[in-house]
């Protein structure tokens, strides 16, 4: 199916989650500058309103809607409000997420397991359930973009990110599955796998009361220092996303920093395949 050239996104409607800060805020701004009608959404209402007000003051066509992406009903309300405000939804940037770095998994409280799973992973399920069917129903060209992480392609041994990576591997898997399933439709799918980006990701104060309330883990400082020192800017990532939309990329990476770890992982898997093949040759079922 033919996909739209980038300028055909002008006048179309986008939803961006996690739009009060970081990658979401920068991408919402870029999409609005490209002529899209953008619904900014976030769990932090004050920062969200400030972000939207800033863009409105520049004459951009945006609105905002507070939403907790870990809550399915909240995502449905976001979709309903967006359609009521701007009409059909053409681009969903499922981007809101939280960090869970530097914590050994056996020491993680169950509340944190639930939190990271519900925000990073269930959020995508909620968008697949409540937003994607609307795109398929209207039938116009549309784009379903999920934010995973470079941690969705490898578990960096230096960063203790098993639980975070679990959620981001799931985002990659759901994206790969959607790409297969939607091949004959007008909805294109992509997955953003950024390396470090200098954002507020290390803040951990957005955990809802039902998941145990705000948390302040000592390990957050480790992530804060690392992403602020080495990270790309959010606006760089937004430009990278736009370029990848133009080029029809599926896996959208932001740099090659994790290349050795990714290659080492793939080599181990390929070696395991070879060992299984050798075993198969020597043994009957
Ligand atoms: N910054 C990095 O180094 C990096 C690297 C790889 C992937 N990512 C991913 O990028 C995405 C954006 O993160 P960022 O780096 O811009 O961080 P950020 O903290 O600056 O922005 C994330 C936004 O998501 C919002 N959010 C958190 N929980 C939410 C919820 N339940 N419902 C709705 N909104 C919620 C936060 O309020 C915040 O405004 C995340 O999915 C993150 O995992 C970030």
C-alpha cells in the first residue's frame, strides 16, 4: 500500500504521549511545525498545560489532554477527546515511559515491577486496543510509532536494566507483530529505539497512588548523570524521527553506541542456532 509523502501529514492529526517533557515534547513541537494538529498528552497536567501553551503561543495547532497511559480507560478518553477536537487520528506516537535502571531485579519491589510494566508495556497494548482500530476504520494513511529503547534490542551489562529492557523488548515484539499484521493496510508501524537522550527520564515521581505512589530510588542518580553527560538532545531525536518517517524506516535508532553489545548478542544467538543444528543432526526425536 502506498504511504504518504511527508508533506501529506500537514493538516492531519497526531497524538503524542509523554508530551510534557523530553522526546515527546520535542516531537510534538516538530509535528506541529510540520503542520499537524497535535494532541499533547501526559500524566503531569501542569507541565503538560505549559508545553501546550508554549506551542499555542507560537500559533501552532495543538491541544492537550491529561492521560495516564497505564490506565486503559484513560487512553480511550484521550482517543475520544482527540477525535472530538481534531477529527480522525492519523499518527499515534506512543512514547510515554519511565526508567528502571540500576536496580538488581531481585531487589525490586513488586510495585516497581507493576509500574514499569504498566507504563512502558501496557500503554502500547492500550493504544493498540483503543487507537489503532480507529486508524484502520477511517482507512487514511496513518502512522503508529512506539517508543522502545536501545534497551529493547540488548540488555546493557553496565546499566542493570533487566526489568526496563523486559518492557522495551515487549514493545519491539509488539511493533514487529503489528508490522506483519498491518502490511495490507494503510497503517505503517515503526519502533523508536533511542540510545541516551538528555531528558527527565531519571525522575521517578509520576508513579500513581494505585501503583504505590511516588518513589525516589537512590539509583536514579546513576541514570541522570549518564544521560545528561552523553545524551543526544530531544530535538535531535525529533528530527531523527521525521527523517525516518520520510525514509520509511522500521527500527529507528539514534546512534551506533550499542553496536558492539547488539552484535555480541546476535553472535551468541547465531552460535546457539548452530549448536542446535549440530545436535539435531546427531539425534532423532
Ligand atoms: N532519555 C533516554 O535516554 C531514553 C532512551 C531510550 C528510550 N527512552 C524512552 O523515551 C520515552 C520518553 O522518555 P524521555 O526520555 O523523553 O523522558 P521524560 O521523562 O523527559 O518524558 C517522559 C514523559 O512521560 C510521562 N509519563 C510518565 N508516566 C506516564 C503515564 N503513566 N502516563 C502518561 N505519561 C506518563 C512523564 O510525565 C514525562 O513527561 C520513554 O518511553 C523512555 O523509556 C528514553
